[in-house]
């Protein structure tokens, strides 16, 4: 799950080396916490949150295939 999120998010960033993703599982729920350089926050969230929602949709689809609920949090 973490690998897919890295593949999706990394090309959007100016500072991909600063990307950190923490994955935690609790039963059938997977929480992915994305931390990026402050300069990249706008790039990952996108205008009106469209990019963030697109990333969440991709991860939700993968979660459906794997039979888990995926939550993606973007934090500073």
C-alpha cells in the first residue's frame, strides 16, 4: 500500500527526497500519513483539494481490491 502511494505522490513533488509515509494497520483499516516539504503542500493538495482527492480515490480503489479501508492523511 505504501509503495503505491509513493509511486503516485513522488512525481508531484519538487522535493521528493522529503517525502515520508507512515503506514499503520488496525484490523481491516490502513492509515497512511503523508508528510512532505512545506513548499510541496500546495502541489500535493492541488486547487480546491482536487489532487488530494484523486490520490485518495486511487488508494481507496486499491483498498477495495485488497479488502481493506484506506485512509490517507496529508500532514505538515
